[in-house]
C-alpha cells in the first residue's frame, strides 16, 4: 500500500493546484451572508465530481489491468495516457492562464451546487490527474480495504481547493482572509509550472510502462 501511495501522491497533490477554484472558495467565504454554508454547498458539488472520476478511474484500472501481468490492452491504454499527459503538459505551459472570476452576488444554494459541479467537471487538469491516480489504485495488487483508503485519499485531495479554505476559515476566522489570499497568490503564480512538471513526469512514466510490455 505504501508504494502505491507514494506513486499516486504526486498526482493527487498536483490535482489540488486549482487557483480558480481556490479563488471562488475565498470569495464565497468573504461574503456577508452565510459564507460557510455557501462554501459547503460548493464543496458538495465538487465532491460529486470527485467521487465519479475516482470510481471511473478505479473501474478502468481494476478491470483492464488488475494488478497482474500487463496486457496488450493495458499497454495501449498506458501509451494513450502517456501521450495525452505530454500533450496536455505542453498545452498548460504554452497556453494562457485560466482564472475563474466569480461575482459577489446573492446566489441560491442549488445554483452553488451546480456551480461546484461544473467548475470541477471542467477543471481538466485536476480531472486527468485524479483519474490517473484512481486508475493506478485499481491496477494495484493490494486488498480492497487498502484500495478504499487510497481512493478516499484521492477524493480528499481533489476537493482540497475548497476544503482547505473552509477549514482555515473555521479554525482561524479572523486571519482567514489574509492567509487564504496569500495561498491563492502563491498557487496562481507557480501552479502552471508545477502542473507542467507533473504532466511531463507521469507522461514519461506511462509511456515507459507501455513500452515495457513491448520490449
């Protein structure tokens, strides 16, 4: 289990680098009316996506490459993953910055839930990384209890861009604004470079894993 955790942890950590989602959570927590409830509803929308992408990745890894000898199908899938990760890594570093700029206004809770779902479902960086991590868990030769824990870790990190501001706000409400603003500034400044490195590393990893079947 420890070896699989070490393998997926960089993917999960990179998936948390979502400055737009973090900025949205900060704005909601800075609102005057029911800030905690707003952030919680947004988190629930994000949680739905996290569970869906984790289950999908796990099923693919568990059914196609069930922790035994690699097959032709699994090698092809790994090759597709590797090429896609390399392509998307260059797209991140060469493309323009993407930021979510929500407006401060009175919002219905059901709309916030949908917003949390849509923001997460279109946060392709995090989706690809979390999907790959869940696939690795499905592919791992460990018992189901260990896999369940690893999948829970995957979901936790996917939702961390909203969960972390909410936890900081609950623990340190007086200092939350300044602390969260600094965190968002750092993530915004360096996230694309870290994501680029992660996509390159795991693109090469998946390609190497695929080539190992043919060599």
